C-alpha cells in the first residue's frame, strides 16, 4: 500500500514519472525533457510512492488566491480502484500552500465527471477556448 507523499522529484523518480506519462492517452506523446521542464515550472507537484515506486501524480498551476488548476491526475494502472485518485486530489485541495485558493478547477473527459463530482467538483457553465501551436 502507498506509504509516502513527495513534492520533489529527482533521480529515478523522473524516470518513473515519465513512465506514468507515457502510458496515458492524453500525455503519451510528451518527451522526457518536456515532462521534466513542465513539472519544474508547476507551482505544486505531488507524487505518491509505494515502496520505491511512484504510483500516482498530479500537478497544479495557481495564483495562490483565486484559482488553482489541477492537471495530469495519474494513477498507475496496477493501483487503480484503491481511491488513490481521490487521495491525491484531496491532498491538493487540503494542501497548506493552497489554503487561500477560492476555486479549484480541472479538465477531465465526460466519463470522469461523476468521479470528480464525488470530490465536490461540478461541471462549469463557462465555455473554454483553446489555441494550440
């Protein structure tokens, strides 16, 4: 069972994180160096380890007052169904550095709306606009 939360990534943890990213449909095309840079420039990155293995991850971009956007909630396939997604999102929402944040937001496919609904998230009414390079 999971035994340690981390907020710093180094050494073998980078490879384990990249392995998590390489297996998800929305992150599979990301390169190793880009994943490292992305995490280094996130305001908060949280991992959950079991023994010597990274098994869950999420990251946050925030202004520490009004908004915090949660990205890339990933639980290793071997550990799904154990409430670890709930645990990592709860850890973010309850994190002391985010105590003043008024609104937490995240992107998810429609199939995960019920899961996040159980954690207090609701589908917004705002239209999101995207521009990709």
